């Protein structure tokens, strides 16, 4: 997380060591796309991050986080970028986790924003730190996951790149005897908008001799729509690789994350999530505190949402079996009725179905296409689908779930076809925000596209001008072309449909001559 802690306003040689022979996974480990304990029971992380390295005296936080039903705490450590956490301190952190029946995800924050943030460490340096505190970690594989480096690369290209640097760090730890589950964060400040982690995850996973690597995506402003969240999670589902949401918030300086979809989809897919963060945020993002002044009795709006809201920690967390947790309710809900479609438009439809029953209680429903793509989640036996493609036939089914995470059998499949797309009834607007910039480049994110008309639109085109000497180096969530200094961005298949007053967004990265501080201008939008 960049720019977080009050006292830290700026917080925010590729070498492959000889690889030891692969050993059978011990303790918490990867099984297919799942994370399981040593006994084979699924473990789904539900918790938050605690900024221990800057607030080392706030040890009561571990008990307080547990009191709100979390089963995991992600603990911020440093190997020297800030005051280094010693072997004895790390051992004490592990002890606090165990005393409070929490699984410990230990993360090295030194790598945050490497290549863009001054003072950031490399992943190789992070691996060296873990080796230096190895004595506090060996034998704790049932209780500890090692998150090698937080948000290890910013938005600038570095050498070695994310895949090579991550592979080298994993192999260095394995060659030094680490048998723990290893967690790796995405580049681009953890948000992977260039898809460096998504597209290289399989190769990185296969490079781990223990095949025991977990991938962590951080979801902030880049993930402000359900389509983006679902697409990213679907990619790892298709690849059959383990993914968790290692950080997310309900608001952020780079946009408005869709925390409702993040949490609902994590629950319906059986993925872990860890909110950011318990307390102590600063630098303009104090709103990400879940409690005020480390006081568990003073939950903030974000804290109430994360811990006690729909699909929140209290409703969906299950204690690790190593601490005596387990499935106390093995009975799944009954099968929902066949969904019925009504109110069909070019971009949406209303679905309803006969409710399921459960021996304890149904907590929600998940709607899927016949190919298994999630269309949404709801707490009731109806849902309004949005963002569908015009003139397209959808075959859908529904599954119910309960608080123990049991999911029902799939309902019978229903079919409906959306109407042909329109485009009349007014125009659209586009506004761009510079998220970050440095001497020779910048990121514009989000460029927000809003339907200002009175009817649903099925497409949009945004144009804007790059200053002289500037060159586009990347883009996401739009099909982008450049002619001279004019940039034209068109919607993709999943974000072209906009209801009246609805918005979507995309982003771009550009380079510029050193000393030139100009940014793009003249954003226009057309259907």
C-alpha cells in the first residue's frame, strides 16, 4: 500500500541460486488452486493487515483482530528500509499469532514500489531478509505464510522484471531450506494493470521446486467495476492457480474500488481476502483505518463494512483447523429453482428463482453463465444483471451458499437473449486524472467515461492529446491507438455498455522528456 503511514508520507542482478530438490509440502500449502492445511482441510483467509513495523508496541491488535472473527493477520515487517524487525521480534509476532489462533502472513514492506519509489529494496534483498530471520520461522509452517515482498515493483519497467525477480527470490528461499507456503505480490503497486503477474503466473509457479506459491492481487482503483474483478479472478480460475486478494479497500486515491463485488466474488469462489488495514494510516488515506487509534471499540465505516457487512469476515471466516477450527456445518443448502428472466434490455436483465433452504440458513446466491463465468452475487433470490452484451444469448444457473461456505448444487439452466444495442438519447463525457508521475513518465488513471444521455449506450470512443514529445507506453481497459499525438481509446467487450449516468474507466501510461511536466489534455467522448 503506497502513502499509508502518518510518519511516512513517501511510503508508499537477476541471480538464480542453485535449486534444492523438491520436497513434499508441509504445513499450509497449495493443492491445485486451493490453499489447504497440513491435514488437507481447505483454508480460506479472512483478515486484515497490521502495520507492526511502525507500531511495534500495538501488540493488543492481534487479540482485537481475532475478536472480530478474523482467521488471518498480515503483518508488516521491514528488513532495513525502516527499523528492521529482528529475529526475536519476528518470533514474538509468530507467538502472538498463535496465542490468538490466527494464521500469520508475514510480509516484507521494503520492496514497495521498487523502480519508482526512492529507497525501495529489491526482491533479492527481501529474500536475504527472510534468510536472516529463518530461525524464527523454521518449524512454523502450520502457522506462517511468507509474503516475500509487498508491491515489489511500481509502474516503471525494471530489470530483472517481475517474473524473473520473483522466480529468483522463490528459488533462493527454497535453496535455503524454506518449506513454507510463499506468497508473491503483483507489480504495478500490487494492482497488475499491465498483467505481468497474470500472464506469467504459471511459469513462476512451475519454477517453485515445492509448487507451493500463492499469488496476491491488491485491488484498489484499477478494480472499480465487477467486470474487471471477475475477469482477473477468472484468469486464475482458468489457469488453476491459487489467488487471494492480499489487499483492498472501500475507497482509494486512484479510484473507487468495488468492494462489494470483491468480497462477494471471493466468498463465492472460495478465495481469501485481507483488507487494508487495521489502524495507523496517514498521508491522505486515513479513511482506510478500520478502527480509530487502534481502539477495537471504535470501528470506522470501512471497519464495519469489512468485518460485519455482507460477505464480511464475521459471516464467512472459519478458524484454521490447527487451532481446532473446522466445518461445524457440513450440510449444503438445497438446490435453487430455475431462474426466470424479466425486464430484459440490451445490457441487463432481472432474474428471480425459488429460494433454497438450509439447516442453518442461506446467506446468499451466486449467478453463473453455463461456462462458469460469474455474473454476480446477491443475498436474496433475485438479482439485476448489468453490463451484458447486446443481442447475446445467455444461459445461466444459480447456486446457493451458507455461512459455513457450503455451496448448493447448480439450479437448472435458463436462457434469455438481450436486446439489440442502442446509442441514442444524448452523449458522454470523459475526464482524466493523473494518478502518479515521475521525471520521465506518468500514469493517467482513471480516465472516467460517463453516459450523460437518457438511454443505454453500447459503445464509446474517447480521444485526447499527448503533449509534444510524449509517447504512449501502455494502456488498460480500452483498445488504444495513436495517430501523431492524438490518442483514441475505444471500449472493450466488457465495458462498452453504459446505462444512463453510469460510468466506467480506463488508464494509460506515457513517457516524456526529462524536465517536461506536461500532461495530456482535451478529453472528448463520443458514442
